């Protein structure tokens, strides 16, 4: 038998290190070639690393959240043949005490020590059920707070009916999967249902500790850097979008089958590309380390997109060269690729200004954080029907606040206000969006 050391390869141009996001194997696992080993992240791209060999995992290096330099060992396998590294004497000696302590042979070692389940409270006059004895000596797997317990829909539904939180139920199935027998054993051992019945009120207890790793850590670092380095200047203006919404509804009702549905965003993008040439200091990126503002002729608009893992900003490139339908199609394509984790590095970088929208959840006012090193961000809020004075009469109109933030080092408040007023004029009279 030989040893094969799998080292972290270069996962991107210029990448010196990557963050370990999630392991998909454990020590002792017998794996095959091309099997999924670990997810690593660099910048905003998550890469699935697969095994180059078949063999048994004997060592793993690094916990989720830790950084690994390129070329560092990630996994060591025991394989048939010579392998690519000989076992050192020190490694052989270190392996003997570990084997001596195994009583019985150890289960696969987890990466991080799980938190123990809370001590169960005894149930009066309760006798151990036969099923509890049956699994008494079955290896069970507990989990750390925040780890999602594995269970079938039927088991989850039954646990909910019993008022049991699966987080605290040890599982005896593969990878700690919880079965009906585990639920029976948990109750028989005095497991205390912690979900109150619908007719009762009970205090809640417990605490979860969620480690910030992977994409969530990247987002946190990006937001912290933006707020720390950029003196934000916020500006909010009210916009009457009644005519715009009528136009949008008519275009959607008469569009061809091969055309995408129009949202507000393509119209806002159209307004931006019309106005930005008048304000070149806003379509820019500020390299504050070098003291240089880079002004751009093309308009590459970042679209803040919510995903299961957090907020990511794909980029619609050359928005100035796209009509409404093309812009809408590109927004939909990028959003889907981003949510599926298939957006490329180029699709996630290079924006010159960003739009952030919460859609119907847009609220009344927001204070969006600038996407560093850009100098401006625009955030449309919710569209609300309400009475306003229109042409000297009280009328019900569709109103929307347009929130924005600017880098006050580069964009003066007066220029920012003028910029938003120009955007407002185009949105309130949408025919002007298409007039030269």
C-alpha cells in the first residue's frame, strides 16, 4: 500500500490561497476517483475539488472556514501501489498510539467536535421501550448547532407532531440520518419535547453559534470594507411611476412568446445609461490607495441578487447597447446562473454602478451600501398606490421612492441630487427614455 497526498491546486489566476467551505468525506472513508472531496472558495467563486485517485482517506487537513495556501496538503489517501509519498517514520509512530486507543475501531473522525446534546429530563413512570435497547449500542451521530439534521419528510412531520426538535436527536443512520427508531429511543430515554403545544405558552431556551465562513464571510468583509473606506452620502427622491407602470403592463401584455417579462429594472437601467454621460464622475470606480478615479464610457451595471448563500452582484455588461428586452433577458439569465452557483468570475466582476432592489419588499426608504470600489448605488423601493395632488386634483397614483448612496469623496451632494432628479424626470415621463 502507498500514500497519495492531494494538495490544493491553483483554483484561479493569481490565487495564493482558498478557504475551505465544506468537506464531503471523512477519515476512514473509501472513496473512488473523481468523487467529490471538498468545496473551496476564492473571491466569490466556489470550486468543487474531486479526488484524483481511489483509496481510503487517512488524513484530512483544515476545518471549514480555515484558509489553505496553494500547494498545501488537503487529503492523504492510502492507495494500492506506491503512491506519491512515502510514509515517514514519525507518521508511522504517530499512527500506532492512535490505533491503540481505538476501542472499538473508531468511527470516521469529524472535522469539528460536535456540541453535546442537552441532558434529557426524565419522564415519570417511563420504562425503556424495546426499540431503545435495540439501538443502544448502535453508533449515533450528534451534530453542531447550525448543522441541519438529516431525516425523511415523514420523520420530520412526526417529530413536529411530537414537539421534538430534531437538532437534539442523535441519528443512527448513515451520516447521522435520523429514523423513526431514533425518535422512539429519544422519547424512551426521557427526551424532553421542546416545542410547546399550540394551546400552551412556554419559554424558549437554547443558543446557536454559527461560524461565518465561505460566501457569507466574503460578503461580511466586503460590506465592512465599503462602510469603513467610503463616506456614504444618501439621497432619496419620490417618483410618480404611474405612466411607467402602465407602459410596462402594456408591453408585457403584447410581448412575443420569446420575449421576457419586463420588470422595473430594465427601465431604470435605460434611464441610467441615458443620464450617466452627463455625470461621468458617477459611472466610476475610485482607487483610493492610488488616489485615482477611473471614469468609464461603457456602463456595466451590477444587479444585487439574493441567493441561498447571500447577496451576490452579477454584472450586465454594456447596458448602453441593450434595449429593454435584451436587458431583461440578461438580468434573468445572470440571476439564474448566480442562484445556481454557475456564474463565472467575469460575470461577477467589473461593474461600474450597481442597482439593488428588494422588489415588493422594497420598503419606504433604504440606505444601500456602495459596492466598493464603485462610487454610487441606486435602490428602487416598493411601488405603493396612494392619494397625491396631481394636476391640481387629488388622485390615486403609483408612487415609488428612489433611494441612493454616493461616495462623497468623489460625488458632491449637489451633483448627486441633480443626477437623481434627471433619473426621476425620465421615469415619470417614460416616452423620454426612447427619445434622442
